[in-house]
């Protein structure tokens, strides 16, 4: 992601991880525009599609070792997901 990573005190499974804010920024820049283009042609937010895409994005980050399992399973979705 090109941003610095930090060690979280509650996570000892990885040497460094990205923050929730960094993950949300990455999702907003790379995934949310695609969701808008594909699922929101009527101009109405598709909160289900947005939430699913963020969950998938977080899971990808976990699989790549950018975030821990704890982060993946405990983060709340960003405001753009309607939550």
C-alpha cells in the first residue's frame, strides 16, 4: 500500500500491520469506485454491496499478511457502508 505500518500492541501474530484508517483509505481508492460503477447505476448507495466488498477487501489484506486475523474479524465497516 506504500504507507508505513505499525505494530499494534494487541496483535503479536505479525511483525507489522496497517491501521484500520489505512485499510479504509485503500478500499475507498481502489474498490469503492468499482462498486459504485457496477452496483449503483441508479445513484442509490448499495450498502450490501459496499459492506460485502469491504469484508472481502479486509479478508484479502489478512491473507496477504497486511492485517491480523483479529483486525479482519473485529473491525467495523466504514461509514460508506451505511453502518
